[in-house]
């Protein structure tokens, strides 16, 4: 999906002809079209990209996250589903860190598999399914 003529014109009106083309060249037609199609106004697009970062926005789009929900849905960046599950357990659990065996014998791979039923991941960025 590329920018429509109308979207390109909106960007040109917002940034000026040359600056708009530079902006489009920097971020790419498809990426900008996805943001504009997602409801972000041409006047807010630069601020939106600066605030969230291109990589995180692309990840959200890959996971089907509405651009309006990025702040609420974003859970952070992690190296694996297992690492994400461990972090989530730390955040929501009030169990003492010095729990003895067998309480520390958790199958984190299985825990991650179960947890990911409610979350999505792309590029190491994790999103709560809203």
C-alpha cells in the first residue's frame, strides 16, 4: 500500500513540497500510508513518529494494534516470549523472590505459550491484545 495522491498532498501542505518528499523518502510510502490510514492526521504524523519510534509503530501495525491504542497496549521490548513471561510474573506476583524448591520449578516455555494467547509480538516488541 502506497500513499494516495490525497495523502501525499496532505503531507505536502503540512511540510511544504520539498520537505514532504524528504520526509516520505526517509520513512517510505507504505509506512506513512499505514499511519495515515490508521487515523493519525498529517499534522501530527511527525510528532507521532518521534514519540513512539518507527520500529515500535511497525511492530504495532504488524500485530494489528490500533494506532490509538499503542500507549495502552505496549508492554515493552523483550528478547523472547520466555523472558516476557518471566517479567510479567515478576510484575503481577507478590511471591517472595527467595521461594524454595519446588515453587521455583516453573516451565517458563509453557507459561509463555499460555501467556501469548493474550499478547502479540513483532520485532521483540510485546503488545496486549485489546
